[in-house]
C-alpha cells in the first residue's frame, strides 16, 4: 500500500499546498475581522438607540388599566406597568370592586428631561423631594353623597415603590371617590406597594425594616386617633403599614378589617374601637407582639394567638393535653398554671424545621430510624437505645438558650388595667418538670426563628399535670438509634 508523504511531493505540489494554507489563513482572518466589525457596529447602534431614547425625553406606555408618561427606559417602564397591573388586580379582588377608569400616571426618573409645564406644579413639588402625589376630584349627589364620577392623576418619582403606592390612592379615588382617613389610606397604599400573589410574608425595604425594628413602638391609638397628615413622612407611613398589614393578614381581625375599610372608603360613620369591641385589647397586644418580632419573611397569620381555646387548672390526677405544631407561634396548652407550682410534662412525636431537614424530638435532638437487621458476623453497625436526657428537677432554665426544635413555654397574663403581657419564656423539652413563673395561661411552641417557621412541619402531643398529684407521667419511649463501631484487626 502506498502512503502519501509531503516530503515526496514534487516542487509544484508543495507550492500548491503552501498557497492553499496561506489562503485558509487569510480567509479566517477576514472572517474574524468581519465578525468583529459587525459586533462593533451592533454595539454602536445599541448605544445610539439608548442615547436617542434618553434624549427623546418622556414617552407614553399603555396597559390594560394604566397610561404612563415616563422618562424611564422602555424595559423598565414595561416592567413597572406589569407590576402595577398585578397590584391593581390584587387590590381590586381584596376590595371587591374593579377600577372604573384608566389610571393616568406621570413617573419621573429625571426632572431635567421634562419640558417646562408638562407636569402639574404639585406633582413637581412632590417629585423634587423624592415622593409622589395623587390629584383627584369627584362629583357626588347632594342627597346621599353617592359618588357619580371621579378623576385621578398620579405623579411619582420612579423609586422605592412610590408609583405603586400612589396607584392605590388613584384606584380608591376612582372607585370609591375617596381614599379614607389618613391612617387607613396611607397604610393600605403602602401595603399595595408590597402586595404579592399568595404571599403575605413581610418583605420591606431595608431602611423601613431597620427603622421599625430599632424604634420605640408607636401606640396603636396614636396611629388611628392621632394627628393625621397625608405626606408627612415615610416613618409615619411605616407605622400605618404595620397596623394595616397586621389587621389584613391576622385571621383574628381580617374578617372585620375589610368591611371596616369599605365603610371608611364609603364615608360611613364607623369607629375603630366600636368595630372591634372587646377584641381591642387583643389587637393592642398582637400589634406590639408583631412589631417586636418583625423581620423579613415573618407571617402574621402564623404567629397569631388562638383566643378561643378554653383554659383550666389541673385538678387531681387529670391531665391537660394539647397538640403543638412546629409551623406556628405560641399555641394554647389549655392549662391555667399557678405561680411557683411545679408541673410535670411528657411529649410524644417529632417535627421538622424545614422540608428536607431531619426529624427532631421535643428536646431538639435528631431522631434516627431503627436499624435494619444485619447479617450474622457483621458488627460494624450495632443497635443501641438512646439514653434519656438527664434533666434537673426543674427544667425551665430560662437563662439557657433553647436548642432549635426544642419545646418551650410562656405564660400569658391579663390585667384589667394594663391588658395582656407575656412572662419570660422558659425551656421545656421531651420530658421533665417546670415551675410556672407567673399565674396565667400556658402557651407552647417549637423553638425556631420567628421568620422561619413557615417551612416547619410536624406536630407533637403534650401531656401536663401537677407534680406530685396522682400517678406520674411516663417518660416517652426511647428511640432506637444506629451507631457505628470500629472493629480492630490483629495482624
């Protein structure tokens, strides 16, 4: 068989190969140069288009319920319109009324790009200080004050959710002819800024969250009945948001809050305290509790208190039993405890602190499944019983930080003069005794960060009785665990 060898080629063949090789190199270089030139042209074209868009000044964008005049770039303007449409759909569903008219908005990123006279002077004034304003007017019948027509125009800076906030005001003005008293109007407008589909968790701008976390709690009565000035400051808006968020999402108060809001929007003669009546003291307590534990991801529905559960004292040999879920805050045990009285408790069951996490017992210890049968002669893995944790006579050492997943307790106390308050929390666990720090109703929960309980799962059963009365409670059965043992080999 003959094999081709370049060295065996004649001179003409070698010259031809060299020429072909040079042609390939030249072609590749030209192709690469053309591609580079084409990319450069596209970049220049894109820059020219962006510069032309910026130089063109404000443009008009439309969606189903909005017409927006803005100097935002096209993509940002379209994204904002989508968020505003989503927000409008959610608030329309909440208030049970569609928006009557298209909402007109002036959203400004740079005032210098707007021609003189193109914006209302009040709009310019609000935007210049980083805010917004909704200018509205309505026509009503003199006989019954019924709104027959309304107009509203939004002027807003293109930052911090201000356009969404003002769009809520515009919706209320167009739909109801009014926006309600300031605390409700501004609180619900701030909610509109953060409202999301099927998600009631807290998601605040960092500066707002830090302010609420580090400030003295503003009294509820001051928010509702204090001096009301729309546009006073974002700090006042933050407190109004907190109250409205709690009332709209806490199941104890949400059913009355929506009709209360509709009555306020329709200018009916209603009073906050009268609407909630005897529940007012409970709202005061839960409002402050919500602020004290405020954080990103916190859900006010999961940390709400069950006020309907009946409590009783442990009499004779009777036990009080309760089911405690890992995915909720303080839950009623059903037991009314007396100060300085010792109680015995026993807990059965497991729970998890996240969907893929291990099962934990009420001590916060990992529970492993029992071992499978091992072949004879294999002692690398053996079965052993987990020893019960050694507990002191009094398990409620409140100075010790509880383990994640540990059962903890607290006492809710009511005083006619001061209202509701909580004792210092104390540690419990799977089995042991505790001494009640104060007289009141005992509440229990699975220890976890307050803003991380939404993904918890599992429920434990708790039995409690007075110590020294009747037969003692049995310690929960010890789980069978797997442990490894290293087998040494002599050579």
